[in-house]
């Protein structure tokens, strides 16, 4: 299951030196709802190897602003605490898997 990322836990999670995947989304966003099952599947498939979670931009606006999120869904890929890739807009599961596998 995808973890809920908030302003209070996000920076700490980035310092764990693992690959972190953060899905910036909102409940009212149709494309966000389209990729939710994919994000959940990936969270299960990569459990223990990659930390995958979701950031609700309506509840965590400061976090979205900090990372320059202008469109949702936006999925950011972090390695060693740094953004190394991103996906703006909905995409297929294979796109996310390819990006994750490239970081492992």
C-alpha cells in the first residue's frame, strides 16, 4: 500500500537513501484517479526496495509548492534525496516500472 506523504514526514523519508516515488494528486483529479491503482500495485510490488507514496496537494499545498508542482498528477522520482526523474500526467504501468527499474 502506498504511504501517505506529508510535510511532516517527507524530508525524513528522503534521507533514508532509498528510491522514493511521490505521486502528487487530488481527489477531484480524474487522471489522478486513473493512476491510483497503478501506484498501489507498484507500492506492493516494490515493497522493501522502493518507498512509494502519495501527496494530496489539497492538504499538502506547501509541499507541492516546494517541489514546483503545477499539474497533477505529477510523479517525482528521488534517489539519495534528489529529484532524478518525473512523470507529468497519467501514464501506463510500464512507464512507471521502467523509471523505477532504472533507479535500482
